[in-house]
C-alpha cells in the first residue's frame, strides 16, 4: 500500500463528496472523527435517495404516457445516483481491503 503523509494508505477514506473541479476528497484517521461521522451520514442519505429514486423510476417507466423530458430528467438523476453509489462502493471496498490481513511475501533465495 502507498503511504500518505507518513501514514498507511489503509487509514485513508474516500469521502462521498468531491472537492474543487470534481477531485476526490479523502480523510485520514481511524474512522471515528467528525468528518468520518459526517461521511457516514451523507452515505446513508445517498443510499436512501438511490432506493427512493429506483422506486420512482419503476413507477414512471410503468406509465405508457411518460414524456421525453420526464425520462430525460429520470436518466440524469439515475446517473447522478449511480455515481454516488459507485463512490460509496469504492470507499468501502478500499477500507475492507485495508482491513484484510496481508499475505506474507516469500523471501527470495
């Protein structure tokens, strides 16, 4: 793993929001600080909104009279939501990976 500021990269967490110009934001710590707790809250909100959006999509797509602007709006919101869920999955996956025991490398001859 790469080091960041003298710390192990497993202590880095990808946050569920972006910074300037859409660049990723990270927090370094043990996951119990203020920023980590806020990130947990934001992730929960984003996942809840994704579930609600899927329900709305099912309802709208079941209507034969859905208009092009309605479908375009739905597609934009679904795309935004998918990007958020992808970011959450990447963040959680990297934290899980960092928590797994690393295999001991064999020392060469």
